[in-house]
């Protein structure tokens, strides 16, 4: 399945793009949002395209080839936005964050982001990240596993699953997604649409990539790199991310640093969900530098 940029119409409308403006796509992914931004800011608008996954940078370069030197690619985490912008771009007319994973990462990375394939337990966006999902599963204590399962994904039966993992790894190191799913399947009976492994995989991915910590780092720097009157659009896909963005924006609005442009998050239409079911949980919040 090709990656479909989520809430694209709403992102373009809220960012209020003009010809020749410079923007930052802090999560360029497969380049879908970036292509639309570059079209709207033609002929001379520049885009700083950032992604911590080097494979995503390769895909984005292919997608955005027609825009030539209007795009500058940076293989780094958006958590390092302060130093990236300082070194490369100066102030921006707008910033986009899409905190979701691309279809390519799920289906083609081979790094174990999905439990529907038997792959290595890696889950790193950036292969330079020192810890893998295999390390977490095999080396965290029962208490630590329970903590991340509850903290990052509110996993039901977290204690039961953590205990089962500990028991199995005593016999042999757990190395693949298939092995982990088998442990979860024999421990928890599936009820309803959500597979019991879904939230466990989410928790492991967040832990490995320190996703919430990276978002916090990026949020802190946004007001410093936006020009006055410029906007940042932030798309999240689960409640922890959305709560972080909501609380941050409310706090800064109280201080008069930003203005919140949508009091309630913008969600996907039924039509978009029909075309792209993975967009179902997307929430867009937009702020403007005052």
C-alpha cells in the first residue's frame, strides 16, 4: 500500500502557504506532505526535509526529485531541531510534524514494526539508536516491562504478558516478532478487533525510539524557529502524543507566545478513513506564533 499523506487538505489550508516561503517538514517520511507544500510555495520556496529514518530520506528524495535544490534533506531526529535549523535554515514560515509511521516503515522496513510479519525485533527508526526492541524484550526486568507497557500503551494484562515474556526468554532469547506474538497469543485470548499484540508493539516502539521525549524536545524549540505570524501543524496518532501537544499549546497560549487556531483537534473525514483506514486515529492541532 502506497503511503497516503493524512489530512493533506486541512494541513495545506491551515499552514496558509504562499509562493516562495520557506518551510520545514520535520517528519518528511515518504514525501507526500512535502510535495504538496513545495507545489504551493513554488517557484522558489525552500523546504528543510528532516527524518531520522535514512530509508525514509531515500524514498523522499525519489518522490521529490522534480523539486531539485529547493529541498535540503537532513537525516536526523526532529528532537534535534534547534541545532538543525541553526546550521541550515534560519527562521521558518511554517513547520509540519506528522508523528505517524509511514506504510513503507510498517510493510517494507524489515525492522519488526508490525506483528503481521515475522521479522527481527528491531523497531528503530534510526539504526544508530543504541537499543533495539530485542534488547528491551530480553533485558528489561519484569517490573520495567510492566511499566513501559502501561505507561506507553495502557496494555491490558501487562503483568501477565511481562511474566510470560520473562519465562520464555529464560529458555531462549526472543529474537523475532513472530516469537513475541506467539508468547502473547498463548497468554492472552483475543477479544474484539484489536489484537493483544498491537499495544505491546506500540509500547516497545515508543520505548526504543524515546518518541515522547523527542516530541517534548521539538515542542520546546518551535516558538524560537517560527517567524511572527507563522504556523506549526502537528499531527498525532495516539492519546499520549495528543495530550502532550494540547498541554504544551495551552501553556504557551496563556503566556501569549502562540495562538491556538483550532480549540478541538481536526480529525479525518469518513471519506478519508474509507480511502486510508490508518488515518482513523489522526488528530491535527495548529498553532500560530504571536
